[in-house]
């Protein structure tokens, strides 16, 4: 069976001067195979991923794997512990507003320089090994700078250092009030059907600071540049990385966590990480969009809002999304106003509070969506 | 029909030096009758009361009243507008932590002094008039102090000044994640059946700073002291004041608001405020407790929590209330632990976040509860 | 020399489920003598007390003591670590606004019950021992309640349990932007001259939740009740407790910390805690008031404020305390307005931000102050 | 004399549904001349700029100008009014962490498209007029999007729309605890000596979201592309834009504000905005760096910090910048540790709180700085 080890990694220190740790759970299979890295709760209020990891560990205790699975739940010991009122202020560093999922490392120059060192004869395995080494070295250099680096980057880079070892990287998030959705790099489209997630966003090779991007942008750019430099050989992107959004923040649900762990196992099975498991994806409809068609509807005015469309619901252009109460006009026709869907859409998430200012992300939704083909299912 | 007027009252000024206003809606009946004062959202995230007031205004536009109804929605322009993350930090002054519903005025000495001025011959109506005048004068003195007063008190006193004019005072709140419940002073027990609220807390004559108390403690104490001083006459408490908790914070729901507006109208009908309305309370079970039996269960440890009991649910001692995930022990038997009900109880509300520290108010619930008798219903 | 031990006490657990510890430093003298308890930073942004404790420890390493000195720096691991913007949100629980220094235990009934158990023959030492035992038992009962208790109380009670063992209790705070001042219970007036603190507030036997009160109210009330019950014996209050405010929050200063440590050592010397030290108080003017004359000036309006009087400054009625800029009137005579001192006063502290709402504590100051007589000095 | 007008511009609406306004003060000279736009406090805690604008208005009431000066103090009505504890949480949107000074508009494509429409014959004045029109149109399009835009951008774009009309744009900020410094685009180097600001940062043509960049990047890029397209003509950048940091946040000081207003007037005089004023810059040393040499020193560990170097101080590599107290080691040699200057530097600002986590911006400073030549002075 799998070998299990657990350690605690010190990733930060707080105002008391105390070290802050993340737990690292590691399962090693008897057979060789892909390396998998899974983390959760880098946004401190998005706690459901921890439950998913709990259920994954339950699986991994009894399911022989190939290769290795590393799991880092509750990977942000700072963001998890900032309360403001009854909620967790977990999305950004309370000191400076930096998003906890925007400080990962990516430098295109590094890849250019790396490509320059390669010769036609080198095997892809050698190239991958050297590239991993090179990127991890660069991360290490960032972490060791004389002048230091900011907290979000510091935390992110230590996680990325672990993650960059892997062939498969899964970052577990949730939305605000949300239905399940997943970010999939366009080159890994085929993998989208293996998770049990009905809403899929295909994203381009563009770095915006998140973990999944910090992994796949490196490998995707490498593959592109290899294809340019050595066009006679065929190059693929050897690593996949995803962000999974499993429902709503501020909530945990064990049943739901088991469902999502099952979906991740189905994907790992598809990727040949499991020795002989019979775990297949669920037979559900999956709708996808390209990133440009994942739209945000911002409020034009502030006020108090009733959300009339549930995440996951399909609605038509002109349908009422929300009803706004205007407290200064309760006696007249302006008491209630409406916000309409600008297009046919699937609502994916909405803001978690009834009180909004102008410029608030009221809803996010899919427009111009399409259905994905099915794969063999459970 | 009723006469309607609207004004905006300046109750505070902000760091920009701008005045902050609350809307005051006023309906005056053609016939004399009780004065009613209703406010909402003194806790900024408890926005549902605004919807209830919207529906009350809809009623009052078409329902002839006796006396007067004054409605002040969104009565805390400061607390309504403090965001911290996506939620509203509406429960306390963000500067100093002072609860926005604990700065109202009550002084027993004032009542003692007032009683000393009375003679046996005075009519209760005269006494009430003089008492109102006296308390409002005292509030005014507080508001005019040379050295000033703190923001929460300042805001509260301006509202109390309006409210103290009334015979019936209703303060609209919500819980965190909660089922409907209502605070009823013990002397007004009979009124509890007229609202459409299934959970009732009977509270004693004890001032803790809230609006309802700041009204009824004055009148209740006055009645008690009158009974002592002039035992040969019979004295009742001439004013009723309630805090209604209509579901959960951070949410508005128009249907639910109509239901609660209907309940308030049924109560007002019972109190003879409506000329000829046929609005009766709903036929629902109503459970009550005395304040001591409204219990808070605090967490013993921090962690991530699944809430297994919904507000409104009746459970038995020993039933699982919540399931706790321990991220440092996901591989072993301590991964999941349970929090059990210490007694048979009705869950009334729970904490709105899955992330808790030790000492967090996890659940509040009724123990030793009893069913209230029914009244003629719809 | 003194025996030194250090331990870490677990006082809370956070949302990660991790234990949170406070360090407890303990010096035991070779000779018997008073027990001293000193803590700092229960308000998380008031960090200077930690520096004072550092310097006290430097002293205690080389200064033989009688009895015992227990030091608990950084005694609030929650409050110390809540950042909101660049500052520390350290004054109250960010979940519910509860002041971290208002959850200590005091129950007059306990003292009444205790007094009932005493007989005339018992020695004061026996009584003290029994009383300590009784109060600590009550604290323990609070901490062990089936339904639990709130975080601030939980934290406070664990500290009070340690502190109640002591004969001398010192709680190290700071003001916002402040000069040194100290709270002294009226019965311990004579001790006020031994600290090097120029501003003294004499406080009555009234419990408002703070640590010093939670100690001295118990002993003071006990002494009062003993005097009533056994008037033929002479009773004094055997324990002293103080809150020291050593300058401003959000700042540490090592030199200033040494100065204050020196003052505390001078007091301890006076109280016979040091074997043969030659540490005397400084020759400074000390001004005192009774609590009622320690006044807060609240703003009447919001705006932006220049503070024109430094903490420690003596000013006259009518002097300008602050200048307010009104951004909507920069072109006219209302551009600048003034806030005047309502009385002759010594400014003790002011609000730490230029931006104020109405109802903000702008200044606190002494009125009707008087000079304390001198004691033999350094 | 100058013509004065004042209006209030609605730039946002809050959760109460109320409009939020900024005051716009406008002085129009009798003679034609440059248009000047000055705003302050886009970061809500950086209030000193409002005082500077107050003093500028005092000047402009009596000093005849050429052209126009528009002044928008307190330009962020949201950020100014978010309190969290006693401080103002003014640097970023509390909902999502977005920096209030990073949502301005710049699109290089727009400039490319614009350049394509130009012919060799057009006068620069015509080009400028057309370009202004084009950029303002683009800003308007952003503001009118069907799906809306986020609050920070929304607020920023409305200000930029006003600012883009101007030839001179000045954005008034402060640092945390800071000495005066100014950001100057490299092409406008000569202007640096006219403000009374001793520390100058020369910045390249790189857009990072701030107001000054959103102005000068447009014009600078336009000038560069014009030089490329029409190399035979000589092109300069016709507009200057600066960010001035006038000391520390959370503080206002009228004298200091007058000093800075005087410096701005000296610059405006140099730019020919004043009819016949005799206002010259002060005779002070001015030190400058290129942006890369404006360094941030991040903490390696959390703890409590004494700042040993004042903003403005010149220190040597290896000098002590800060002293750190480690509360868990007060009894041993690790009690105090030191943070040293990695290079010779001028300290420009430091973090405003003694409590830091790892990864905190402890100090910012100039390395490789050089002295600017003098200009004729007062």
C-alpha cells in the first residue's frame, strides 16, 4: 500500500514572533507515476477544500496509487485567522489588500534563457527535470532576496516550490455564494469531463498571479517555445493545473466534500495515478465557456439587494437577477427597482451580502456557453 | 385616509464632515389612537427589517389607522456602510467596538425623582404625559452635554427621543443565521401570540442598553413604583416594546418581509391601531422561554465547523449539533470531532461562518421551552 | 539569587485549530515576600508594556527579590495578531466588539457568601488564603461551564487565575496618543508617588470588567465587609492592583521602557519586594484626579482634525485644543473651525487619527487636578 | 481677478443607496494659460493634501492666474469613511482589497489607433485636442459599460476624466510615517527643483494604475510614437503629472500644509500659471533616485519593532534600522535582535505600527541617490 508521511512546514511568522505552520500530508505509491499536488484554503474563508482533502485522505489510505500525492490543507495560516466581524477576512492581506492568490512566480525571461541552453538531442524527460530545477531555483532566489519580499508572495512562493515538483496541481477554492466551477487551461480541455463539476472555464496562457497559472504558464510557454525552436519534434504540455471552486465560502459540508473528492479521484484515475481503481466521473451535464465569456455584472448603484437567481440557474436575457430596495423611497414607485440579465446566462456566483455599493460584483455568469461531450461514466 | 409625511433626520456626521440622515416615514390616522414607532437595521447587516417596513408602508397606504405610525428604516447610517471584506461590519462601532444597540438611555434615579413629584389625584394620562416629557428632557440633556457623548449613544438617543413618544415600539433585527424569534417583556406576554413568530423570549425588567428595554424599563419601573406609592389604585404598564428578529443577517427576502409585516399588522390590529382591518395572526405553534433558558453554546476549541442543526429544529440532548474538522489530524481519528447538544433544545440561531475560534457563540437555543396557547387566527 | 523558570500557557485556540500560548516568566526569591503579577498587551496594539517587562527581567536577573514575580508579556495572542490595514485591531474582539479588558470576573455575592463562613477568631492570613482559594475556584467554575464562555472572558479568566494569586498586580497598557498615567485604587493612594508616572487617577471600588478592578474590588469589598462584620478588628486591603498607561499605542521605545521598569522597581522596593536594592522614585511632579474628573471630550461633528495640544500639556479653559478642516467649505469662512477646552485641564491623550466622526473621543484630560506630595527620591 | 466656482460631483453611491459627492473647486484666470488639476486623499487616511488644497485656495483667492486651476480635495468619499479601529482603512477597497490608486485607465492600443489617424500636417495643438477628446471618450465608454465596472475603477475614471483635461496634474498623497517625497516622470526632471520637496523619484513610462501614470503615460507614449512616425518634427511631452507625498498619513498639520502649498505655487509660477507672482522655490538640498533605487526592506520575521531611523535620515550600510523585541525570549540573548541597512540609504518612510508580520514593508529608502542642481530660489 501507499506510504504515508506528515510534516509541518513553517511558512510565516506573526506579530507575536511565532512561526506559522501548514500541514503537509504525503502519500507515496509503490509503483512509479505522476506527482500530484493539492492545496486548499489559500483564501482563508474558502474552507470547503479542507473537507475535500479530508475525504481524499480517506480514499488514499485505502487506494493504491502510482507516484505521489501531496496534500496541503489550510495552506494560508494568516488568511485563515483574520476575523472581522463574524466572517473571515480571507481573500487578501489585511495590511495591504494583496490577494493571497496573486503573488506566485512567473517570468517569461527565465523560460527564454532556459530555452537558449537546450540542444536538439536532449530528451523531454531531461528537459523537464532541468526546467523544474531551474524554476525552483528561481523561486528560491526570490525567497532569499536581501531586501526580502512581501507576505503574500512569500507565502505563495513556498507553496509554489512544493507544487512545481508536481505533474498535476489542484488548487481548491470556493466562490462567494456559488455553484461548482473549474478553471481549466485550454490545452487540458479533455480533462474537464473527469471532475464532477458542471461549469468549466477554459483559460488562456496568461499569467495573472494565481497558483494554477504559475504552474501551467511555465509549462505551456515552455512547450510553445520548444515547438518554435525545434519544430521537427512534437511537444505537448506535460503538466496540468486547475483551480476548482467547490461551492460557497464560509461553509463546510462533508457530503459535498466527499462528492468532490470522488470527482478528483476520477480525474486522477483518468491520469493513471491509481493502480486499479474503478472510479469514474459522474454522468452530469457540463457547460463550458472561454474566459472572455465569464462575465461580471457590477452594480450601477448602492442599496439592499434580494438575489433572485440561484447559482447554477440558466436564465434568459431580460430576466430579473435581483430586486433592489431603496430605503429613501419606500413610499413611492422607486421603492423597488430591478436588475436584469444583460444576456442569456448561467449564474455561477453572486455577492454574499445583501448590502452593496455601486461597483460591486453582483453576479458572475457564463454567456455563450456550450455543452461538453460526455465521457464513460459511473 | 391616513395622512403621510416624510422627512430626513440628520443623526450623525462622518469623517468627510457630511451629515448622515435617516428617513422618517409618518402616517397619521383620522381617528385618535396609539402612537407606534418602528425602526430597522440599527445593526447594519440586519437589513431584512427594511423590507418589513416597506411592506408595512404598502399596508399603511391603504389601511386606515387610529393614531400614528412612525417608521424609521435603515436607522443607522454609520453601521450600514462599514464593509469589511464582502460583509457589513454592522454590529458595533468599528472604532471602539460599542454595540449599536447598547447605548440607549435609562436611569432609575430619574423615575424615583419623578415619582416624588406626583400626587394621588393625578390622572394616569397626566402622569404619562409628564413622564414622557421628563424622559425626553433627560435624553435631550444627554445629547447636549458640553463634553459631548459617544457615537453609539448619540445615535441611539436621537432614535429613542422619537421612540419615547410612542405607546408601541418595535425594533426590527435579525439573528446571524437564525429562525424568527421575538423578545417580549414579561408583562406583555399576551401580545406574543399576535405576531407570526414561533419563538418567544420573555424578558424581565432589566436594562442592558437596547431600545426595547430603554422604553419598557422606564414604563415598567414607573408602574411598579406607582403601585408601591399608591397601592390603592391599580397600575398597568401603558407601553409595549419589542425586539423582533426576522431571520438571518446579510439577506433580504421580499416574501418573508410581507409575512412579517402581516404579523405586525395583526398585532397592531389587536392593539386597536387599525380602524376596521380584518388582519389576524397565523395559526402557528409558538414556543416560549424565559430569558435564562435562552442559552448560548460557546466553542471549547477553534476549528472549521459543519452546522448540522437548522435554526428552528427541535433536538434532543446528546444529538450532534456540529461536526468539527481538524486540519492537523486529517490522517487519524481526531480528523473529525463532534459537538453535542447539552440539553433538549430548539436551535434558534448559529454562527454565520464555518471558521470559529474557541469561545465563539456557536449556537443559541431554547431549553425548558413551553408552548403558548392559541388566539383566534386567520 | 532568584530562581527563574519559564513556561508557555495555552490560553486559546484559533480557526486553524491551533493552540495559542502566552509566555509566563517567573522569578522566585530566596527570601519569602509578596507575590507580584505583571502582564502586558492585553490590548494588542499597546505593545510598550512588553518592553517594560523586558527591562524588568533584566533587573530581576541581577536584583535579589523577596517572594515571587510573575511576568506575562504579550498576554493576548488573539488581539496581538489582528491586523486591519497597517495597524493592529487590538482593543476588542473583532468578532463581537468585546473589549479584551472587560471580561474579568467579579461577583459581590461570592464575597457575601464567603463572609458568612468566617468567624471572629480567624487570622487575616487564614482569611486571605481561604478567599484566594474561593475566588480561584469560582474562576475555575466559570472556565469549566458546560455551555462554555466567550473568548474575551475565557482569555481574561485564565490570566486572572494567575493574577489572583498575587499581592501586587500590575497591568501594563498604553493610551492612544498619550502621556504616562496610572489608575490607582483610592485606598492605595500612598503608592502613587512611587511609580515614575506624572498623572494619577484615583478610582473607586467599582467593577467595570478590567483586570485591576477584578483584583482590588474583590479585596476592597472583602475588607469593607470584614470591617462591617467585625468592627472591633482593624482591616486593611491587603492587595494592590494598578493599570499603568505608558505612552502611546503602536509604538515601542526601549529607553522609555527602561524608565518605566525603573519606576515599577522603585514601587516594588517600597513594597518590600527587593532584598536590598537602592531604587527610588524620580523627583517629578505628580498630578492627580478622582475618576469623575478624568473627562472625555467627544467631537460634535465629523471632519479632519489637527491636534494642537500635546498629551501632558496644561491648558486653560477656552484654549484651542484642535483645529478642524471642513473640506466642503475650503473657499469660505467655515473652512477652519476650532474646538476649545471646556475647562482648565491637563491633556492626557488624544485620538490617534486625524479623521473623526461625530461622537469620537477627541481628547481625555484631567480637570480639578491637584499635586501629590513628594516622597524621598533618587 | 480669478473667477471662482464650486460644485459637487456625485461619484459613487453607498449601501444606504445615497449618492456620495466630491467637492470641485475651480479658479479661472482672466488670462489664458495652462489647465491645472489637483486632487487629494484618494487614499482615505492620507488627509494632509486637503490642508494643502486649503492653503492653495487661500493663495488662489488673491493670486491672479493664467488658465484654470481645478482642485478636488477628499476625492474618495468611500475610502475616507471606512474606520477599522481608530484608524482609517483608506488604502484599498475593504470589499476586495483593490488599491484606490490603481484603477485608472491606460491603453496603449488606443494610442496606436489614434496615431494611425494623424497626418504630418496637423498642428500639435490640434493633435492634443483630438487626443484629449479620444481618451476622455474612452474613459466615458469604460464608465458606461453594460456590465458595469468595479468601484475603484469607477471612482478613478471619474476623477481621471476631469484630470485629463489638464496640462498639469498633481495628486496629493502621503506615506505611512514618511518624509516628503515626489514622483516625477523622467521627462519632467527639470520640474523637480521647483517643489519644496527634498526627495525625488524619477519614474519611467510604465503604467501601474496610478493617476499620475494614467496621465503622463498617455502623453509620453503619444510623444514617443509621434517621434517615431514623424521623426522630422520635434515632439515633446506637453503635459506633466506628479504624485506628491507630503509626510505621514493619519495626520494634518496646517503649517506644513502652507509650506507645501507654497512649493506647488512656486512650481505653478515656473510653469507660467501665475500672472505676476514672486513665488520661488526654497533653497533646500534635493536628492533623487531612479525608481529601481527606491527600495523596500521587508521583514524576515514577525515581532515588535522599534524604528531607529527617522524618515529623511541618511545612514550607512550596516547601521541599525530597527530593534526587534522577541517576547518568547525575554530572558535570553535572543530577547533583542537588530535589522541593519543593507546599503547606504536615505530612509524615506517606515511602517506605522510597531507590530509586524514577516513580509512587512518595514522601511522604504533611496540607494544610489544623487543631489539635484539648484535653481534660483527665494
